[in-house]
C-alpha cells in the first residue's frame, strides 16, 4: 500500500469503500504499483488504469483475518494473494481528492 500517497499516515487498516484523503491521484498510485510489479517478478501482478479506477490483480499481501467463529476475535497473520484490489478516485463534498478501496479475496 503506498502509505506515502495518503494525506495521513495510517497503520494500514483500510476499510472497504471508506473514502480516504490522498495527496496524489491515480497516476502516482499507478507509478507505485508499476514499480511494485517490477520488484515482485515472481507474482503475475496485473495493473489496469481506466478513467478514475486503478485495478490490481494477483497482489501479494500479508493480511489479518479475524476468526468470527471462535468469537475470541483472534487475529491470524497470513501471507496470501488478493485476487483483485480496486482503487476508485473521486472528489468529496469539500472538493478534496479521495480514494475508496475494494477487495476480492
């Protein structure tokens, strides 16, 4: 995740479809992930930029999974791969640039 492109540094907890203020738009996110793709050559990362949406496929991640079955809210760290991550860029009511993120596991 390109934390440096967000207005506020985060712990990395991004909720699906939450609107997050960003410093730069889709082009800078695209540049970041193109570099990411060159670095992680052992993954078949796909990047597609179309209008205000940047779609990434086959992204390696280290995710936290809350175990709802146990009701203990145990968190399991698991290295995995996201099938798809979609960044949708827009302006909020104050005309500030925001991004919302959606995931497919």
